[in-house]
């Protein structure tokens, strides 16, 4: 989970999701203060990265939930 705390004055810092190894961009999620982004990581998740912050500062709170299946 990512909790967006600050925006980047609308200049970058999006979370970018890609389709597999092709690096085909699927979507960009802007860092809107007060919003949260929840997505799976690891083998079941999508490749993702942070876009460059071109102005201001990007502040996020990241949290992971880990569990083992039996």
C-alpha cells in the first residue's frame, strides 16, 4: 500500500504500472494527497516504478502486508 501524503505540485512522481517484461505502460497514478494505492507485489503483481519528481517533494507512507498460505 502507498499512502500519498504530498503532491508534487502536479509535476511528476506518478506511480507507473507496466505490462510484463515488455515495459508497455498500462497506467499512471498521480500522487494525490490523502489517497491510497493498494496493489499486489511479487509474482502476482505488476511491474511498477515511480515517475521522476520534477518539482517539489513526493512524500508517501508505504506499508506491506505479508502472510504465508498453508
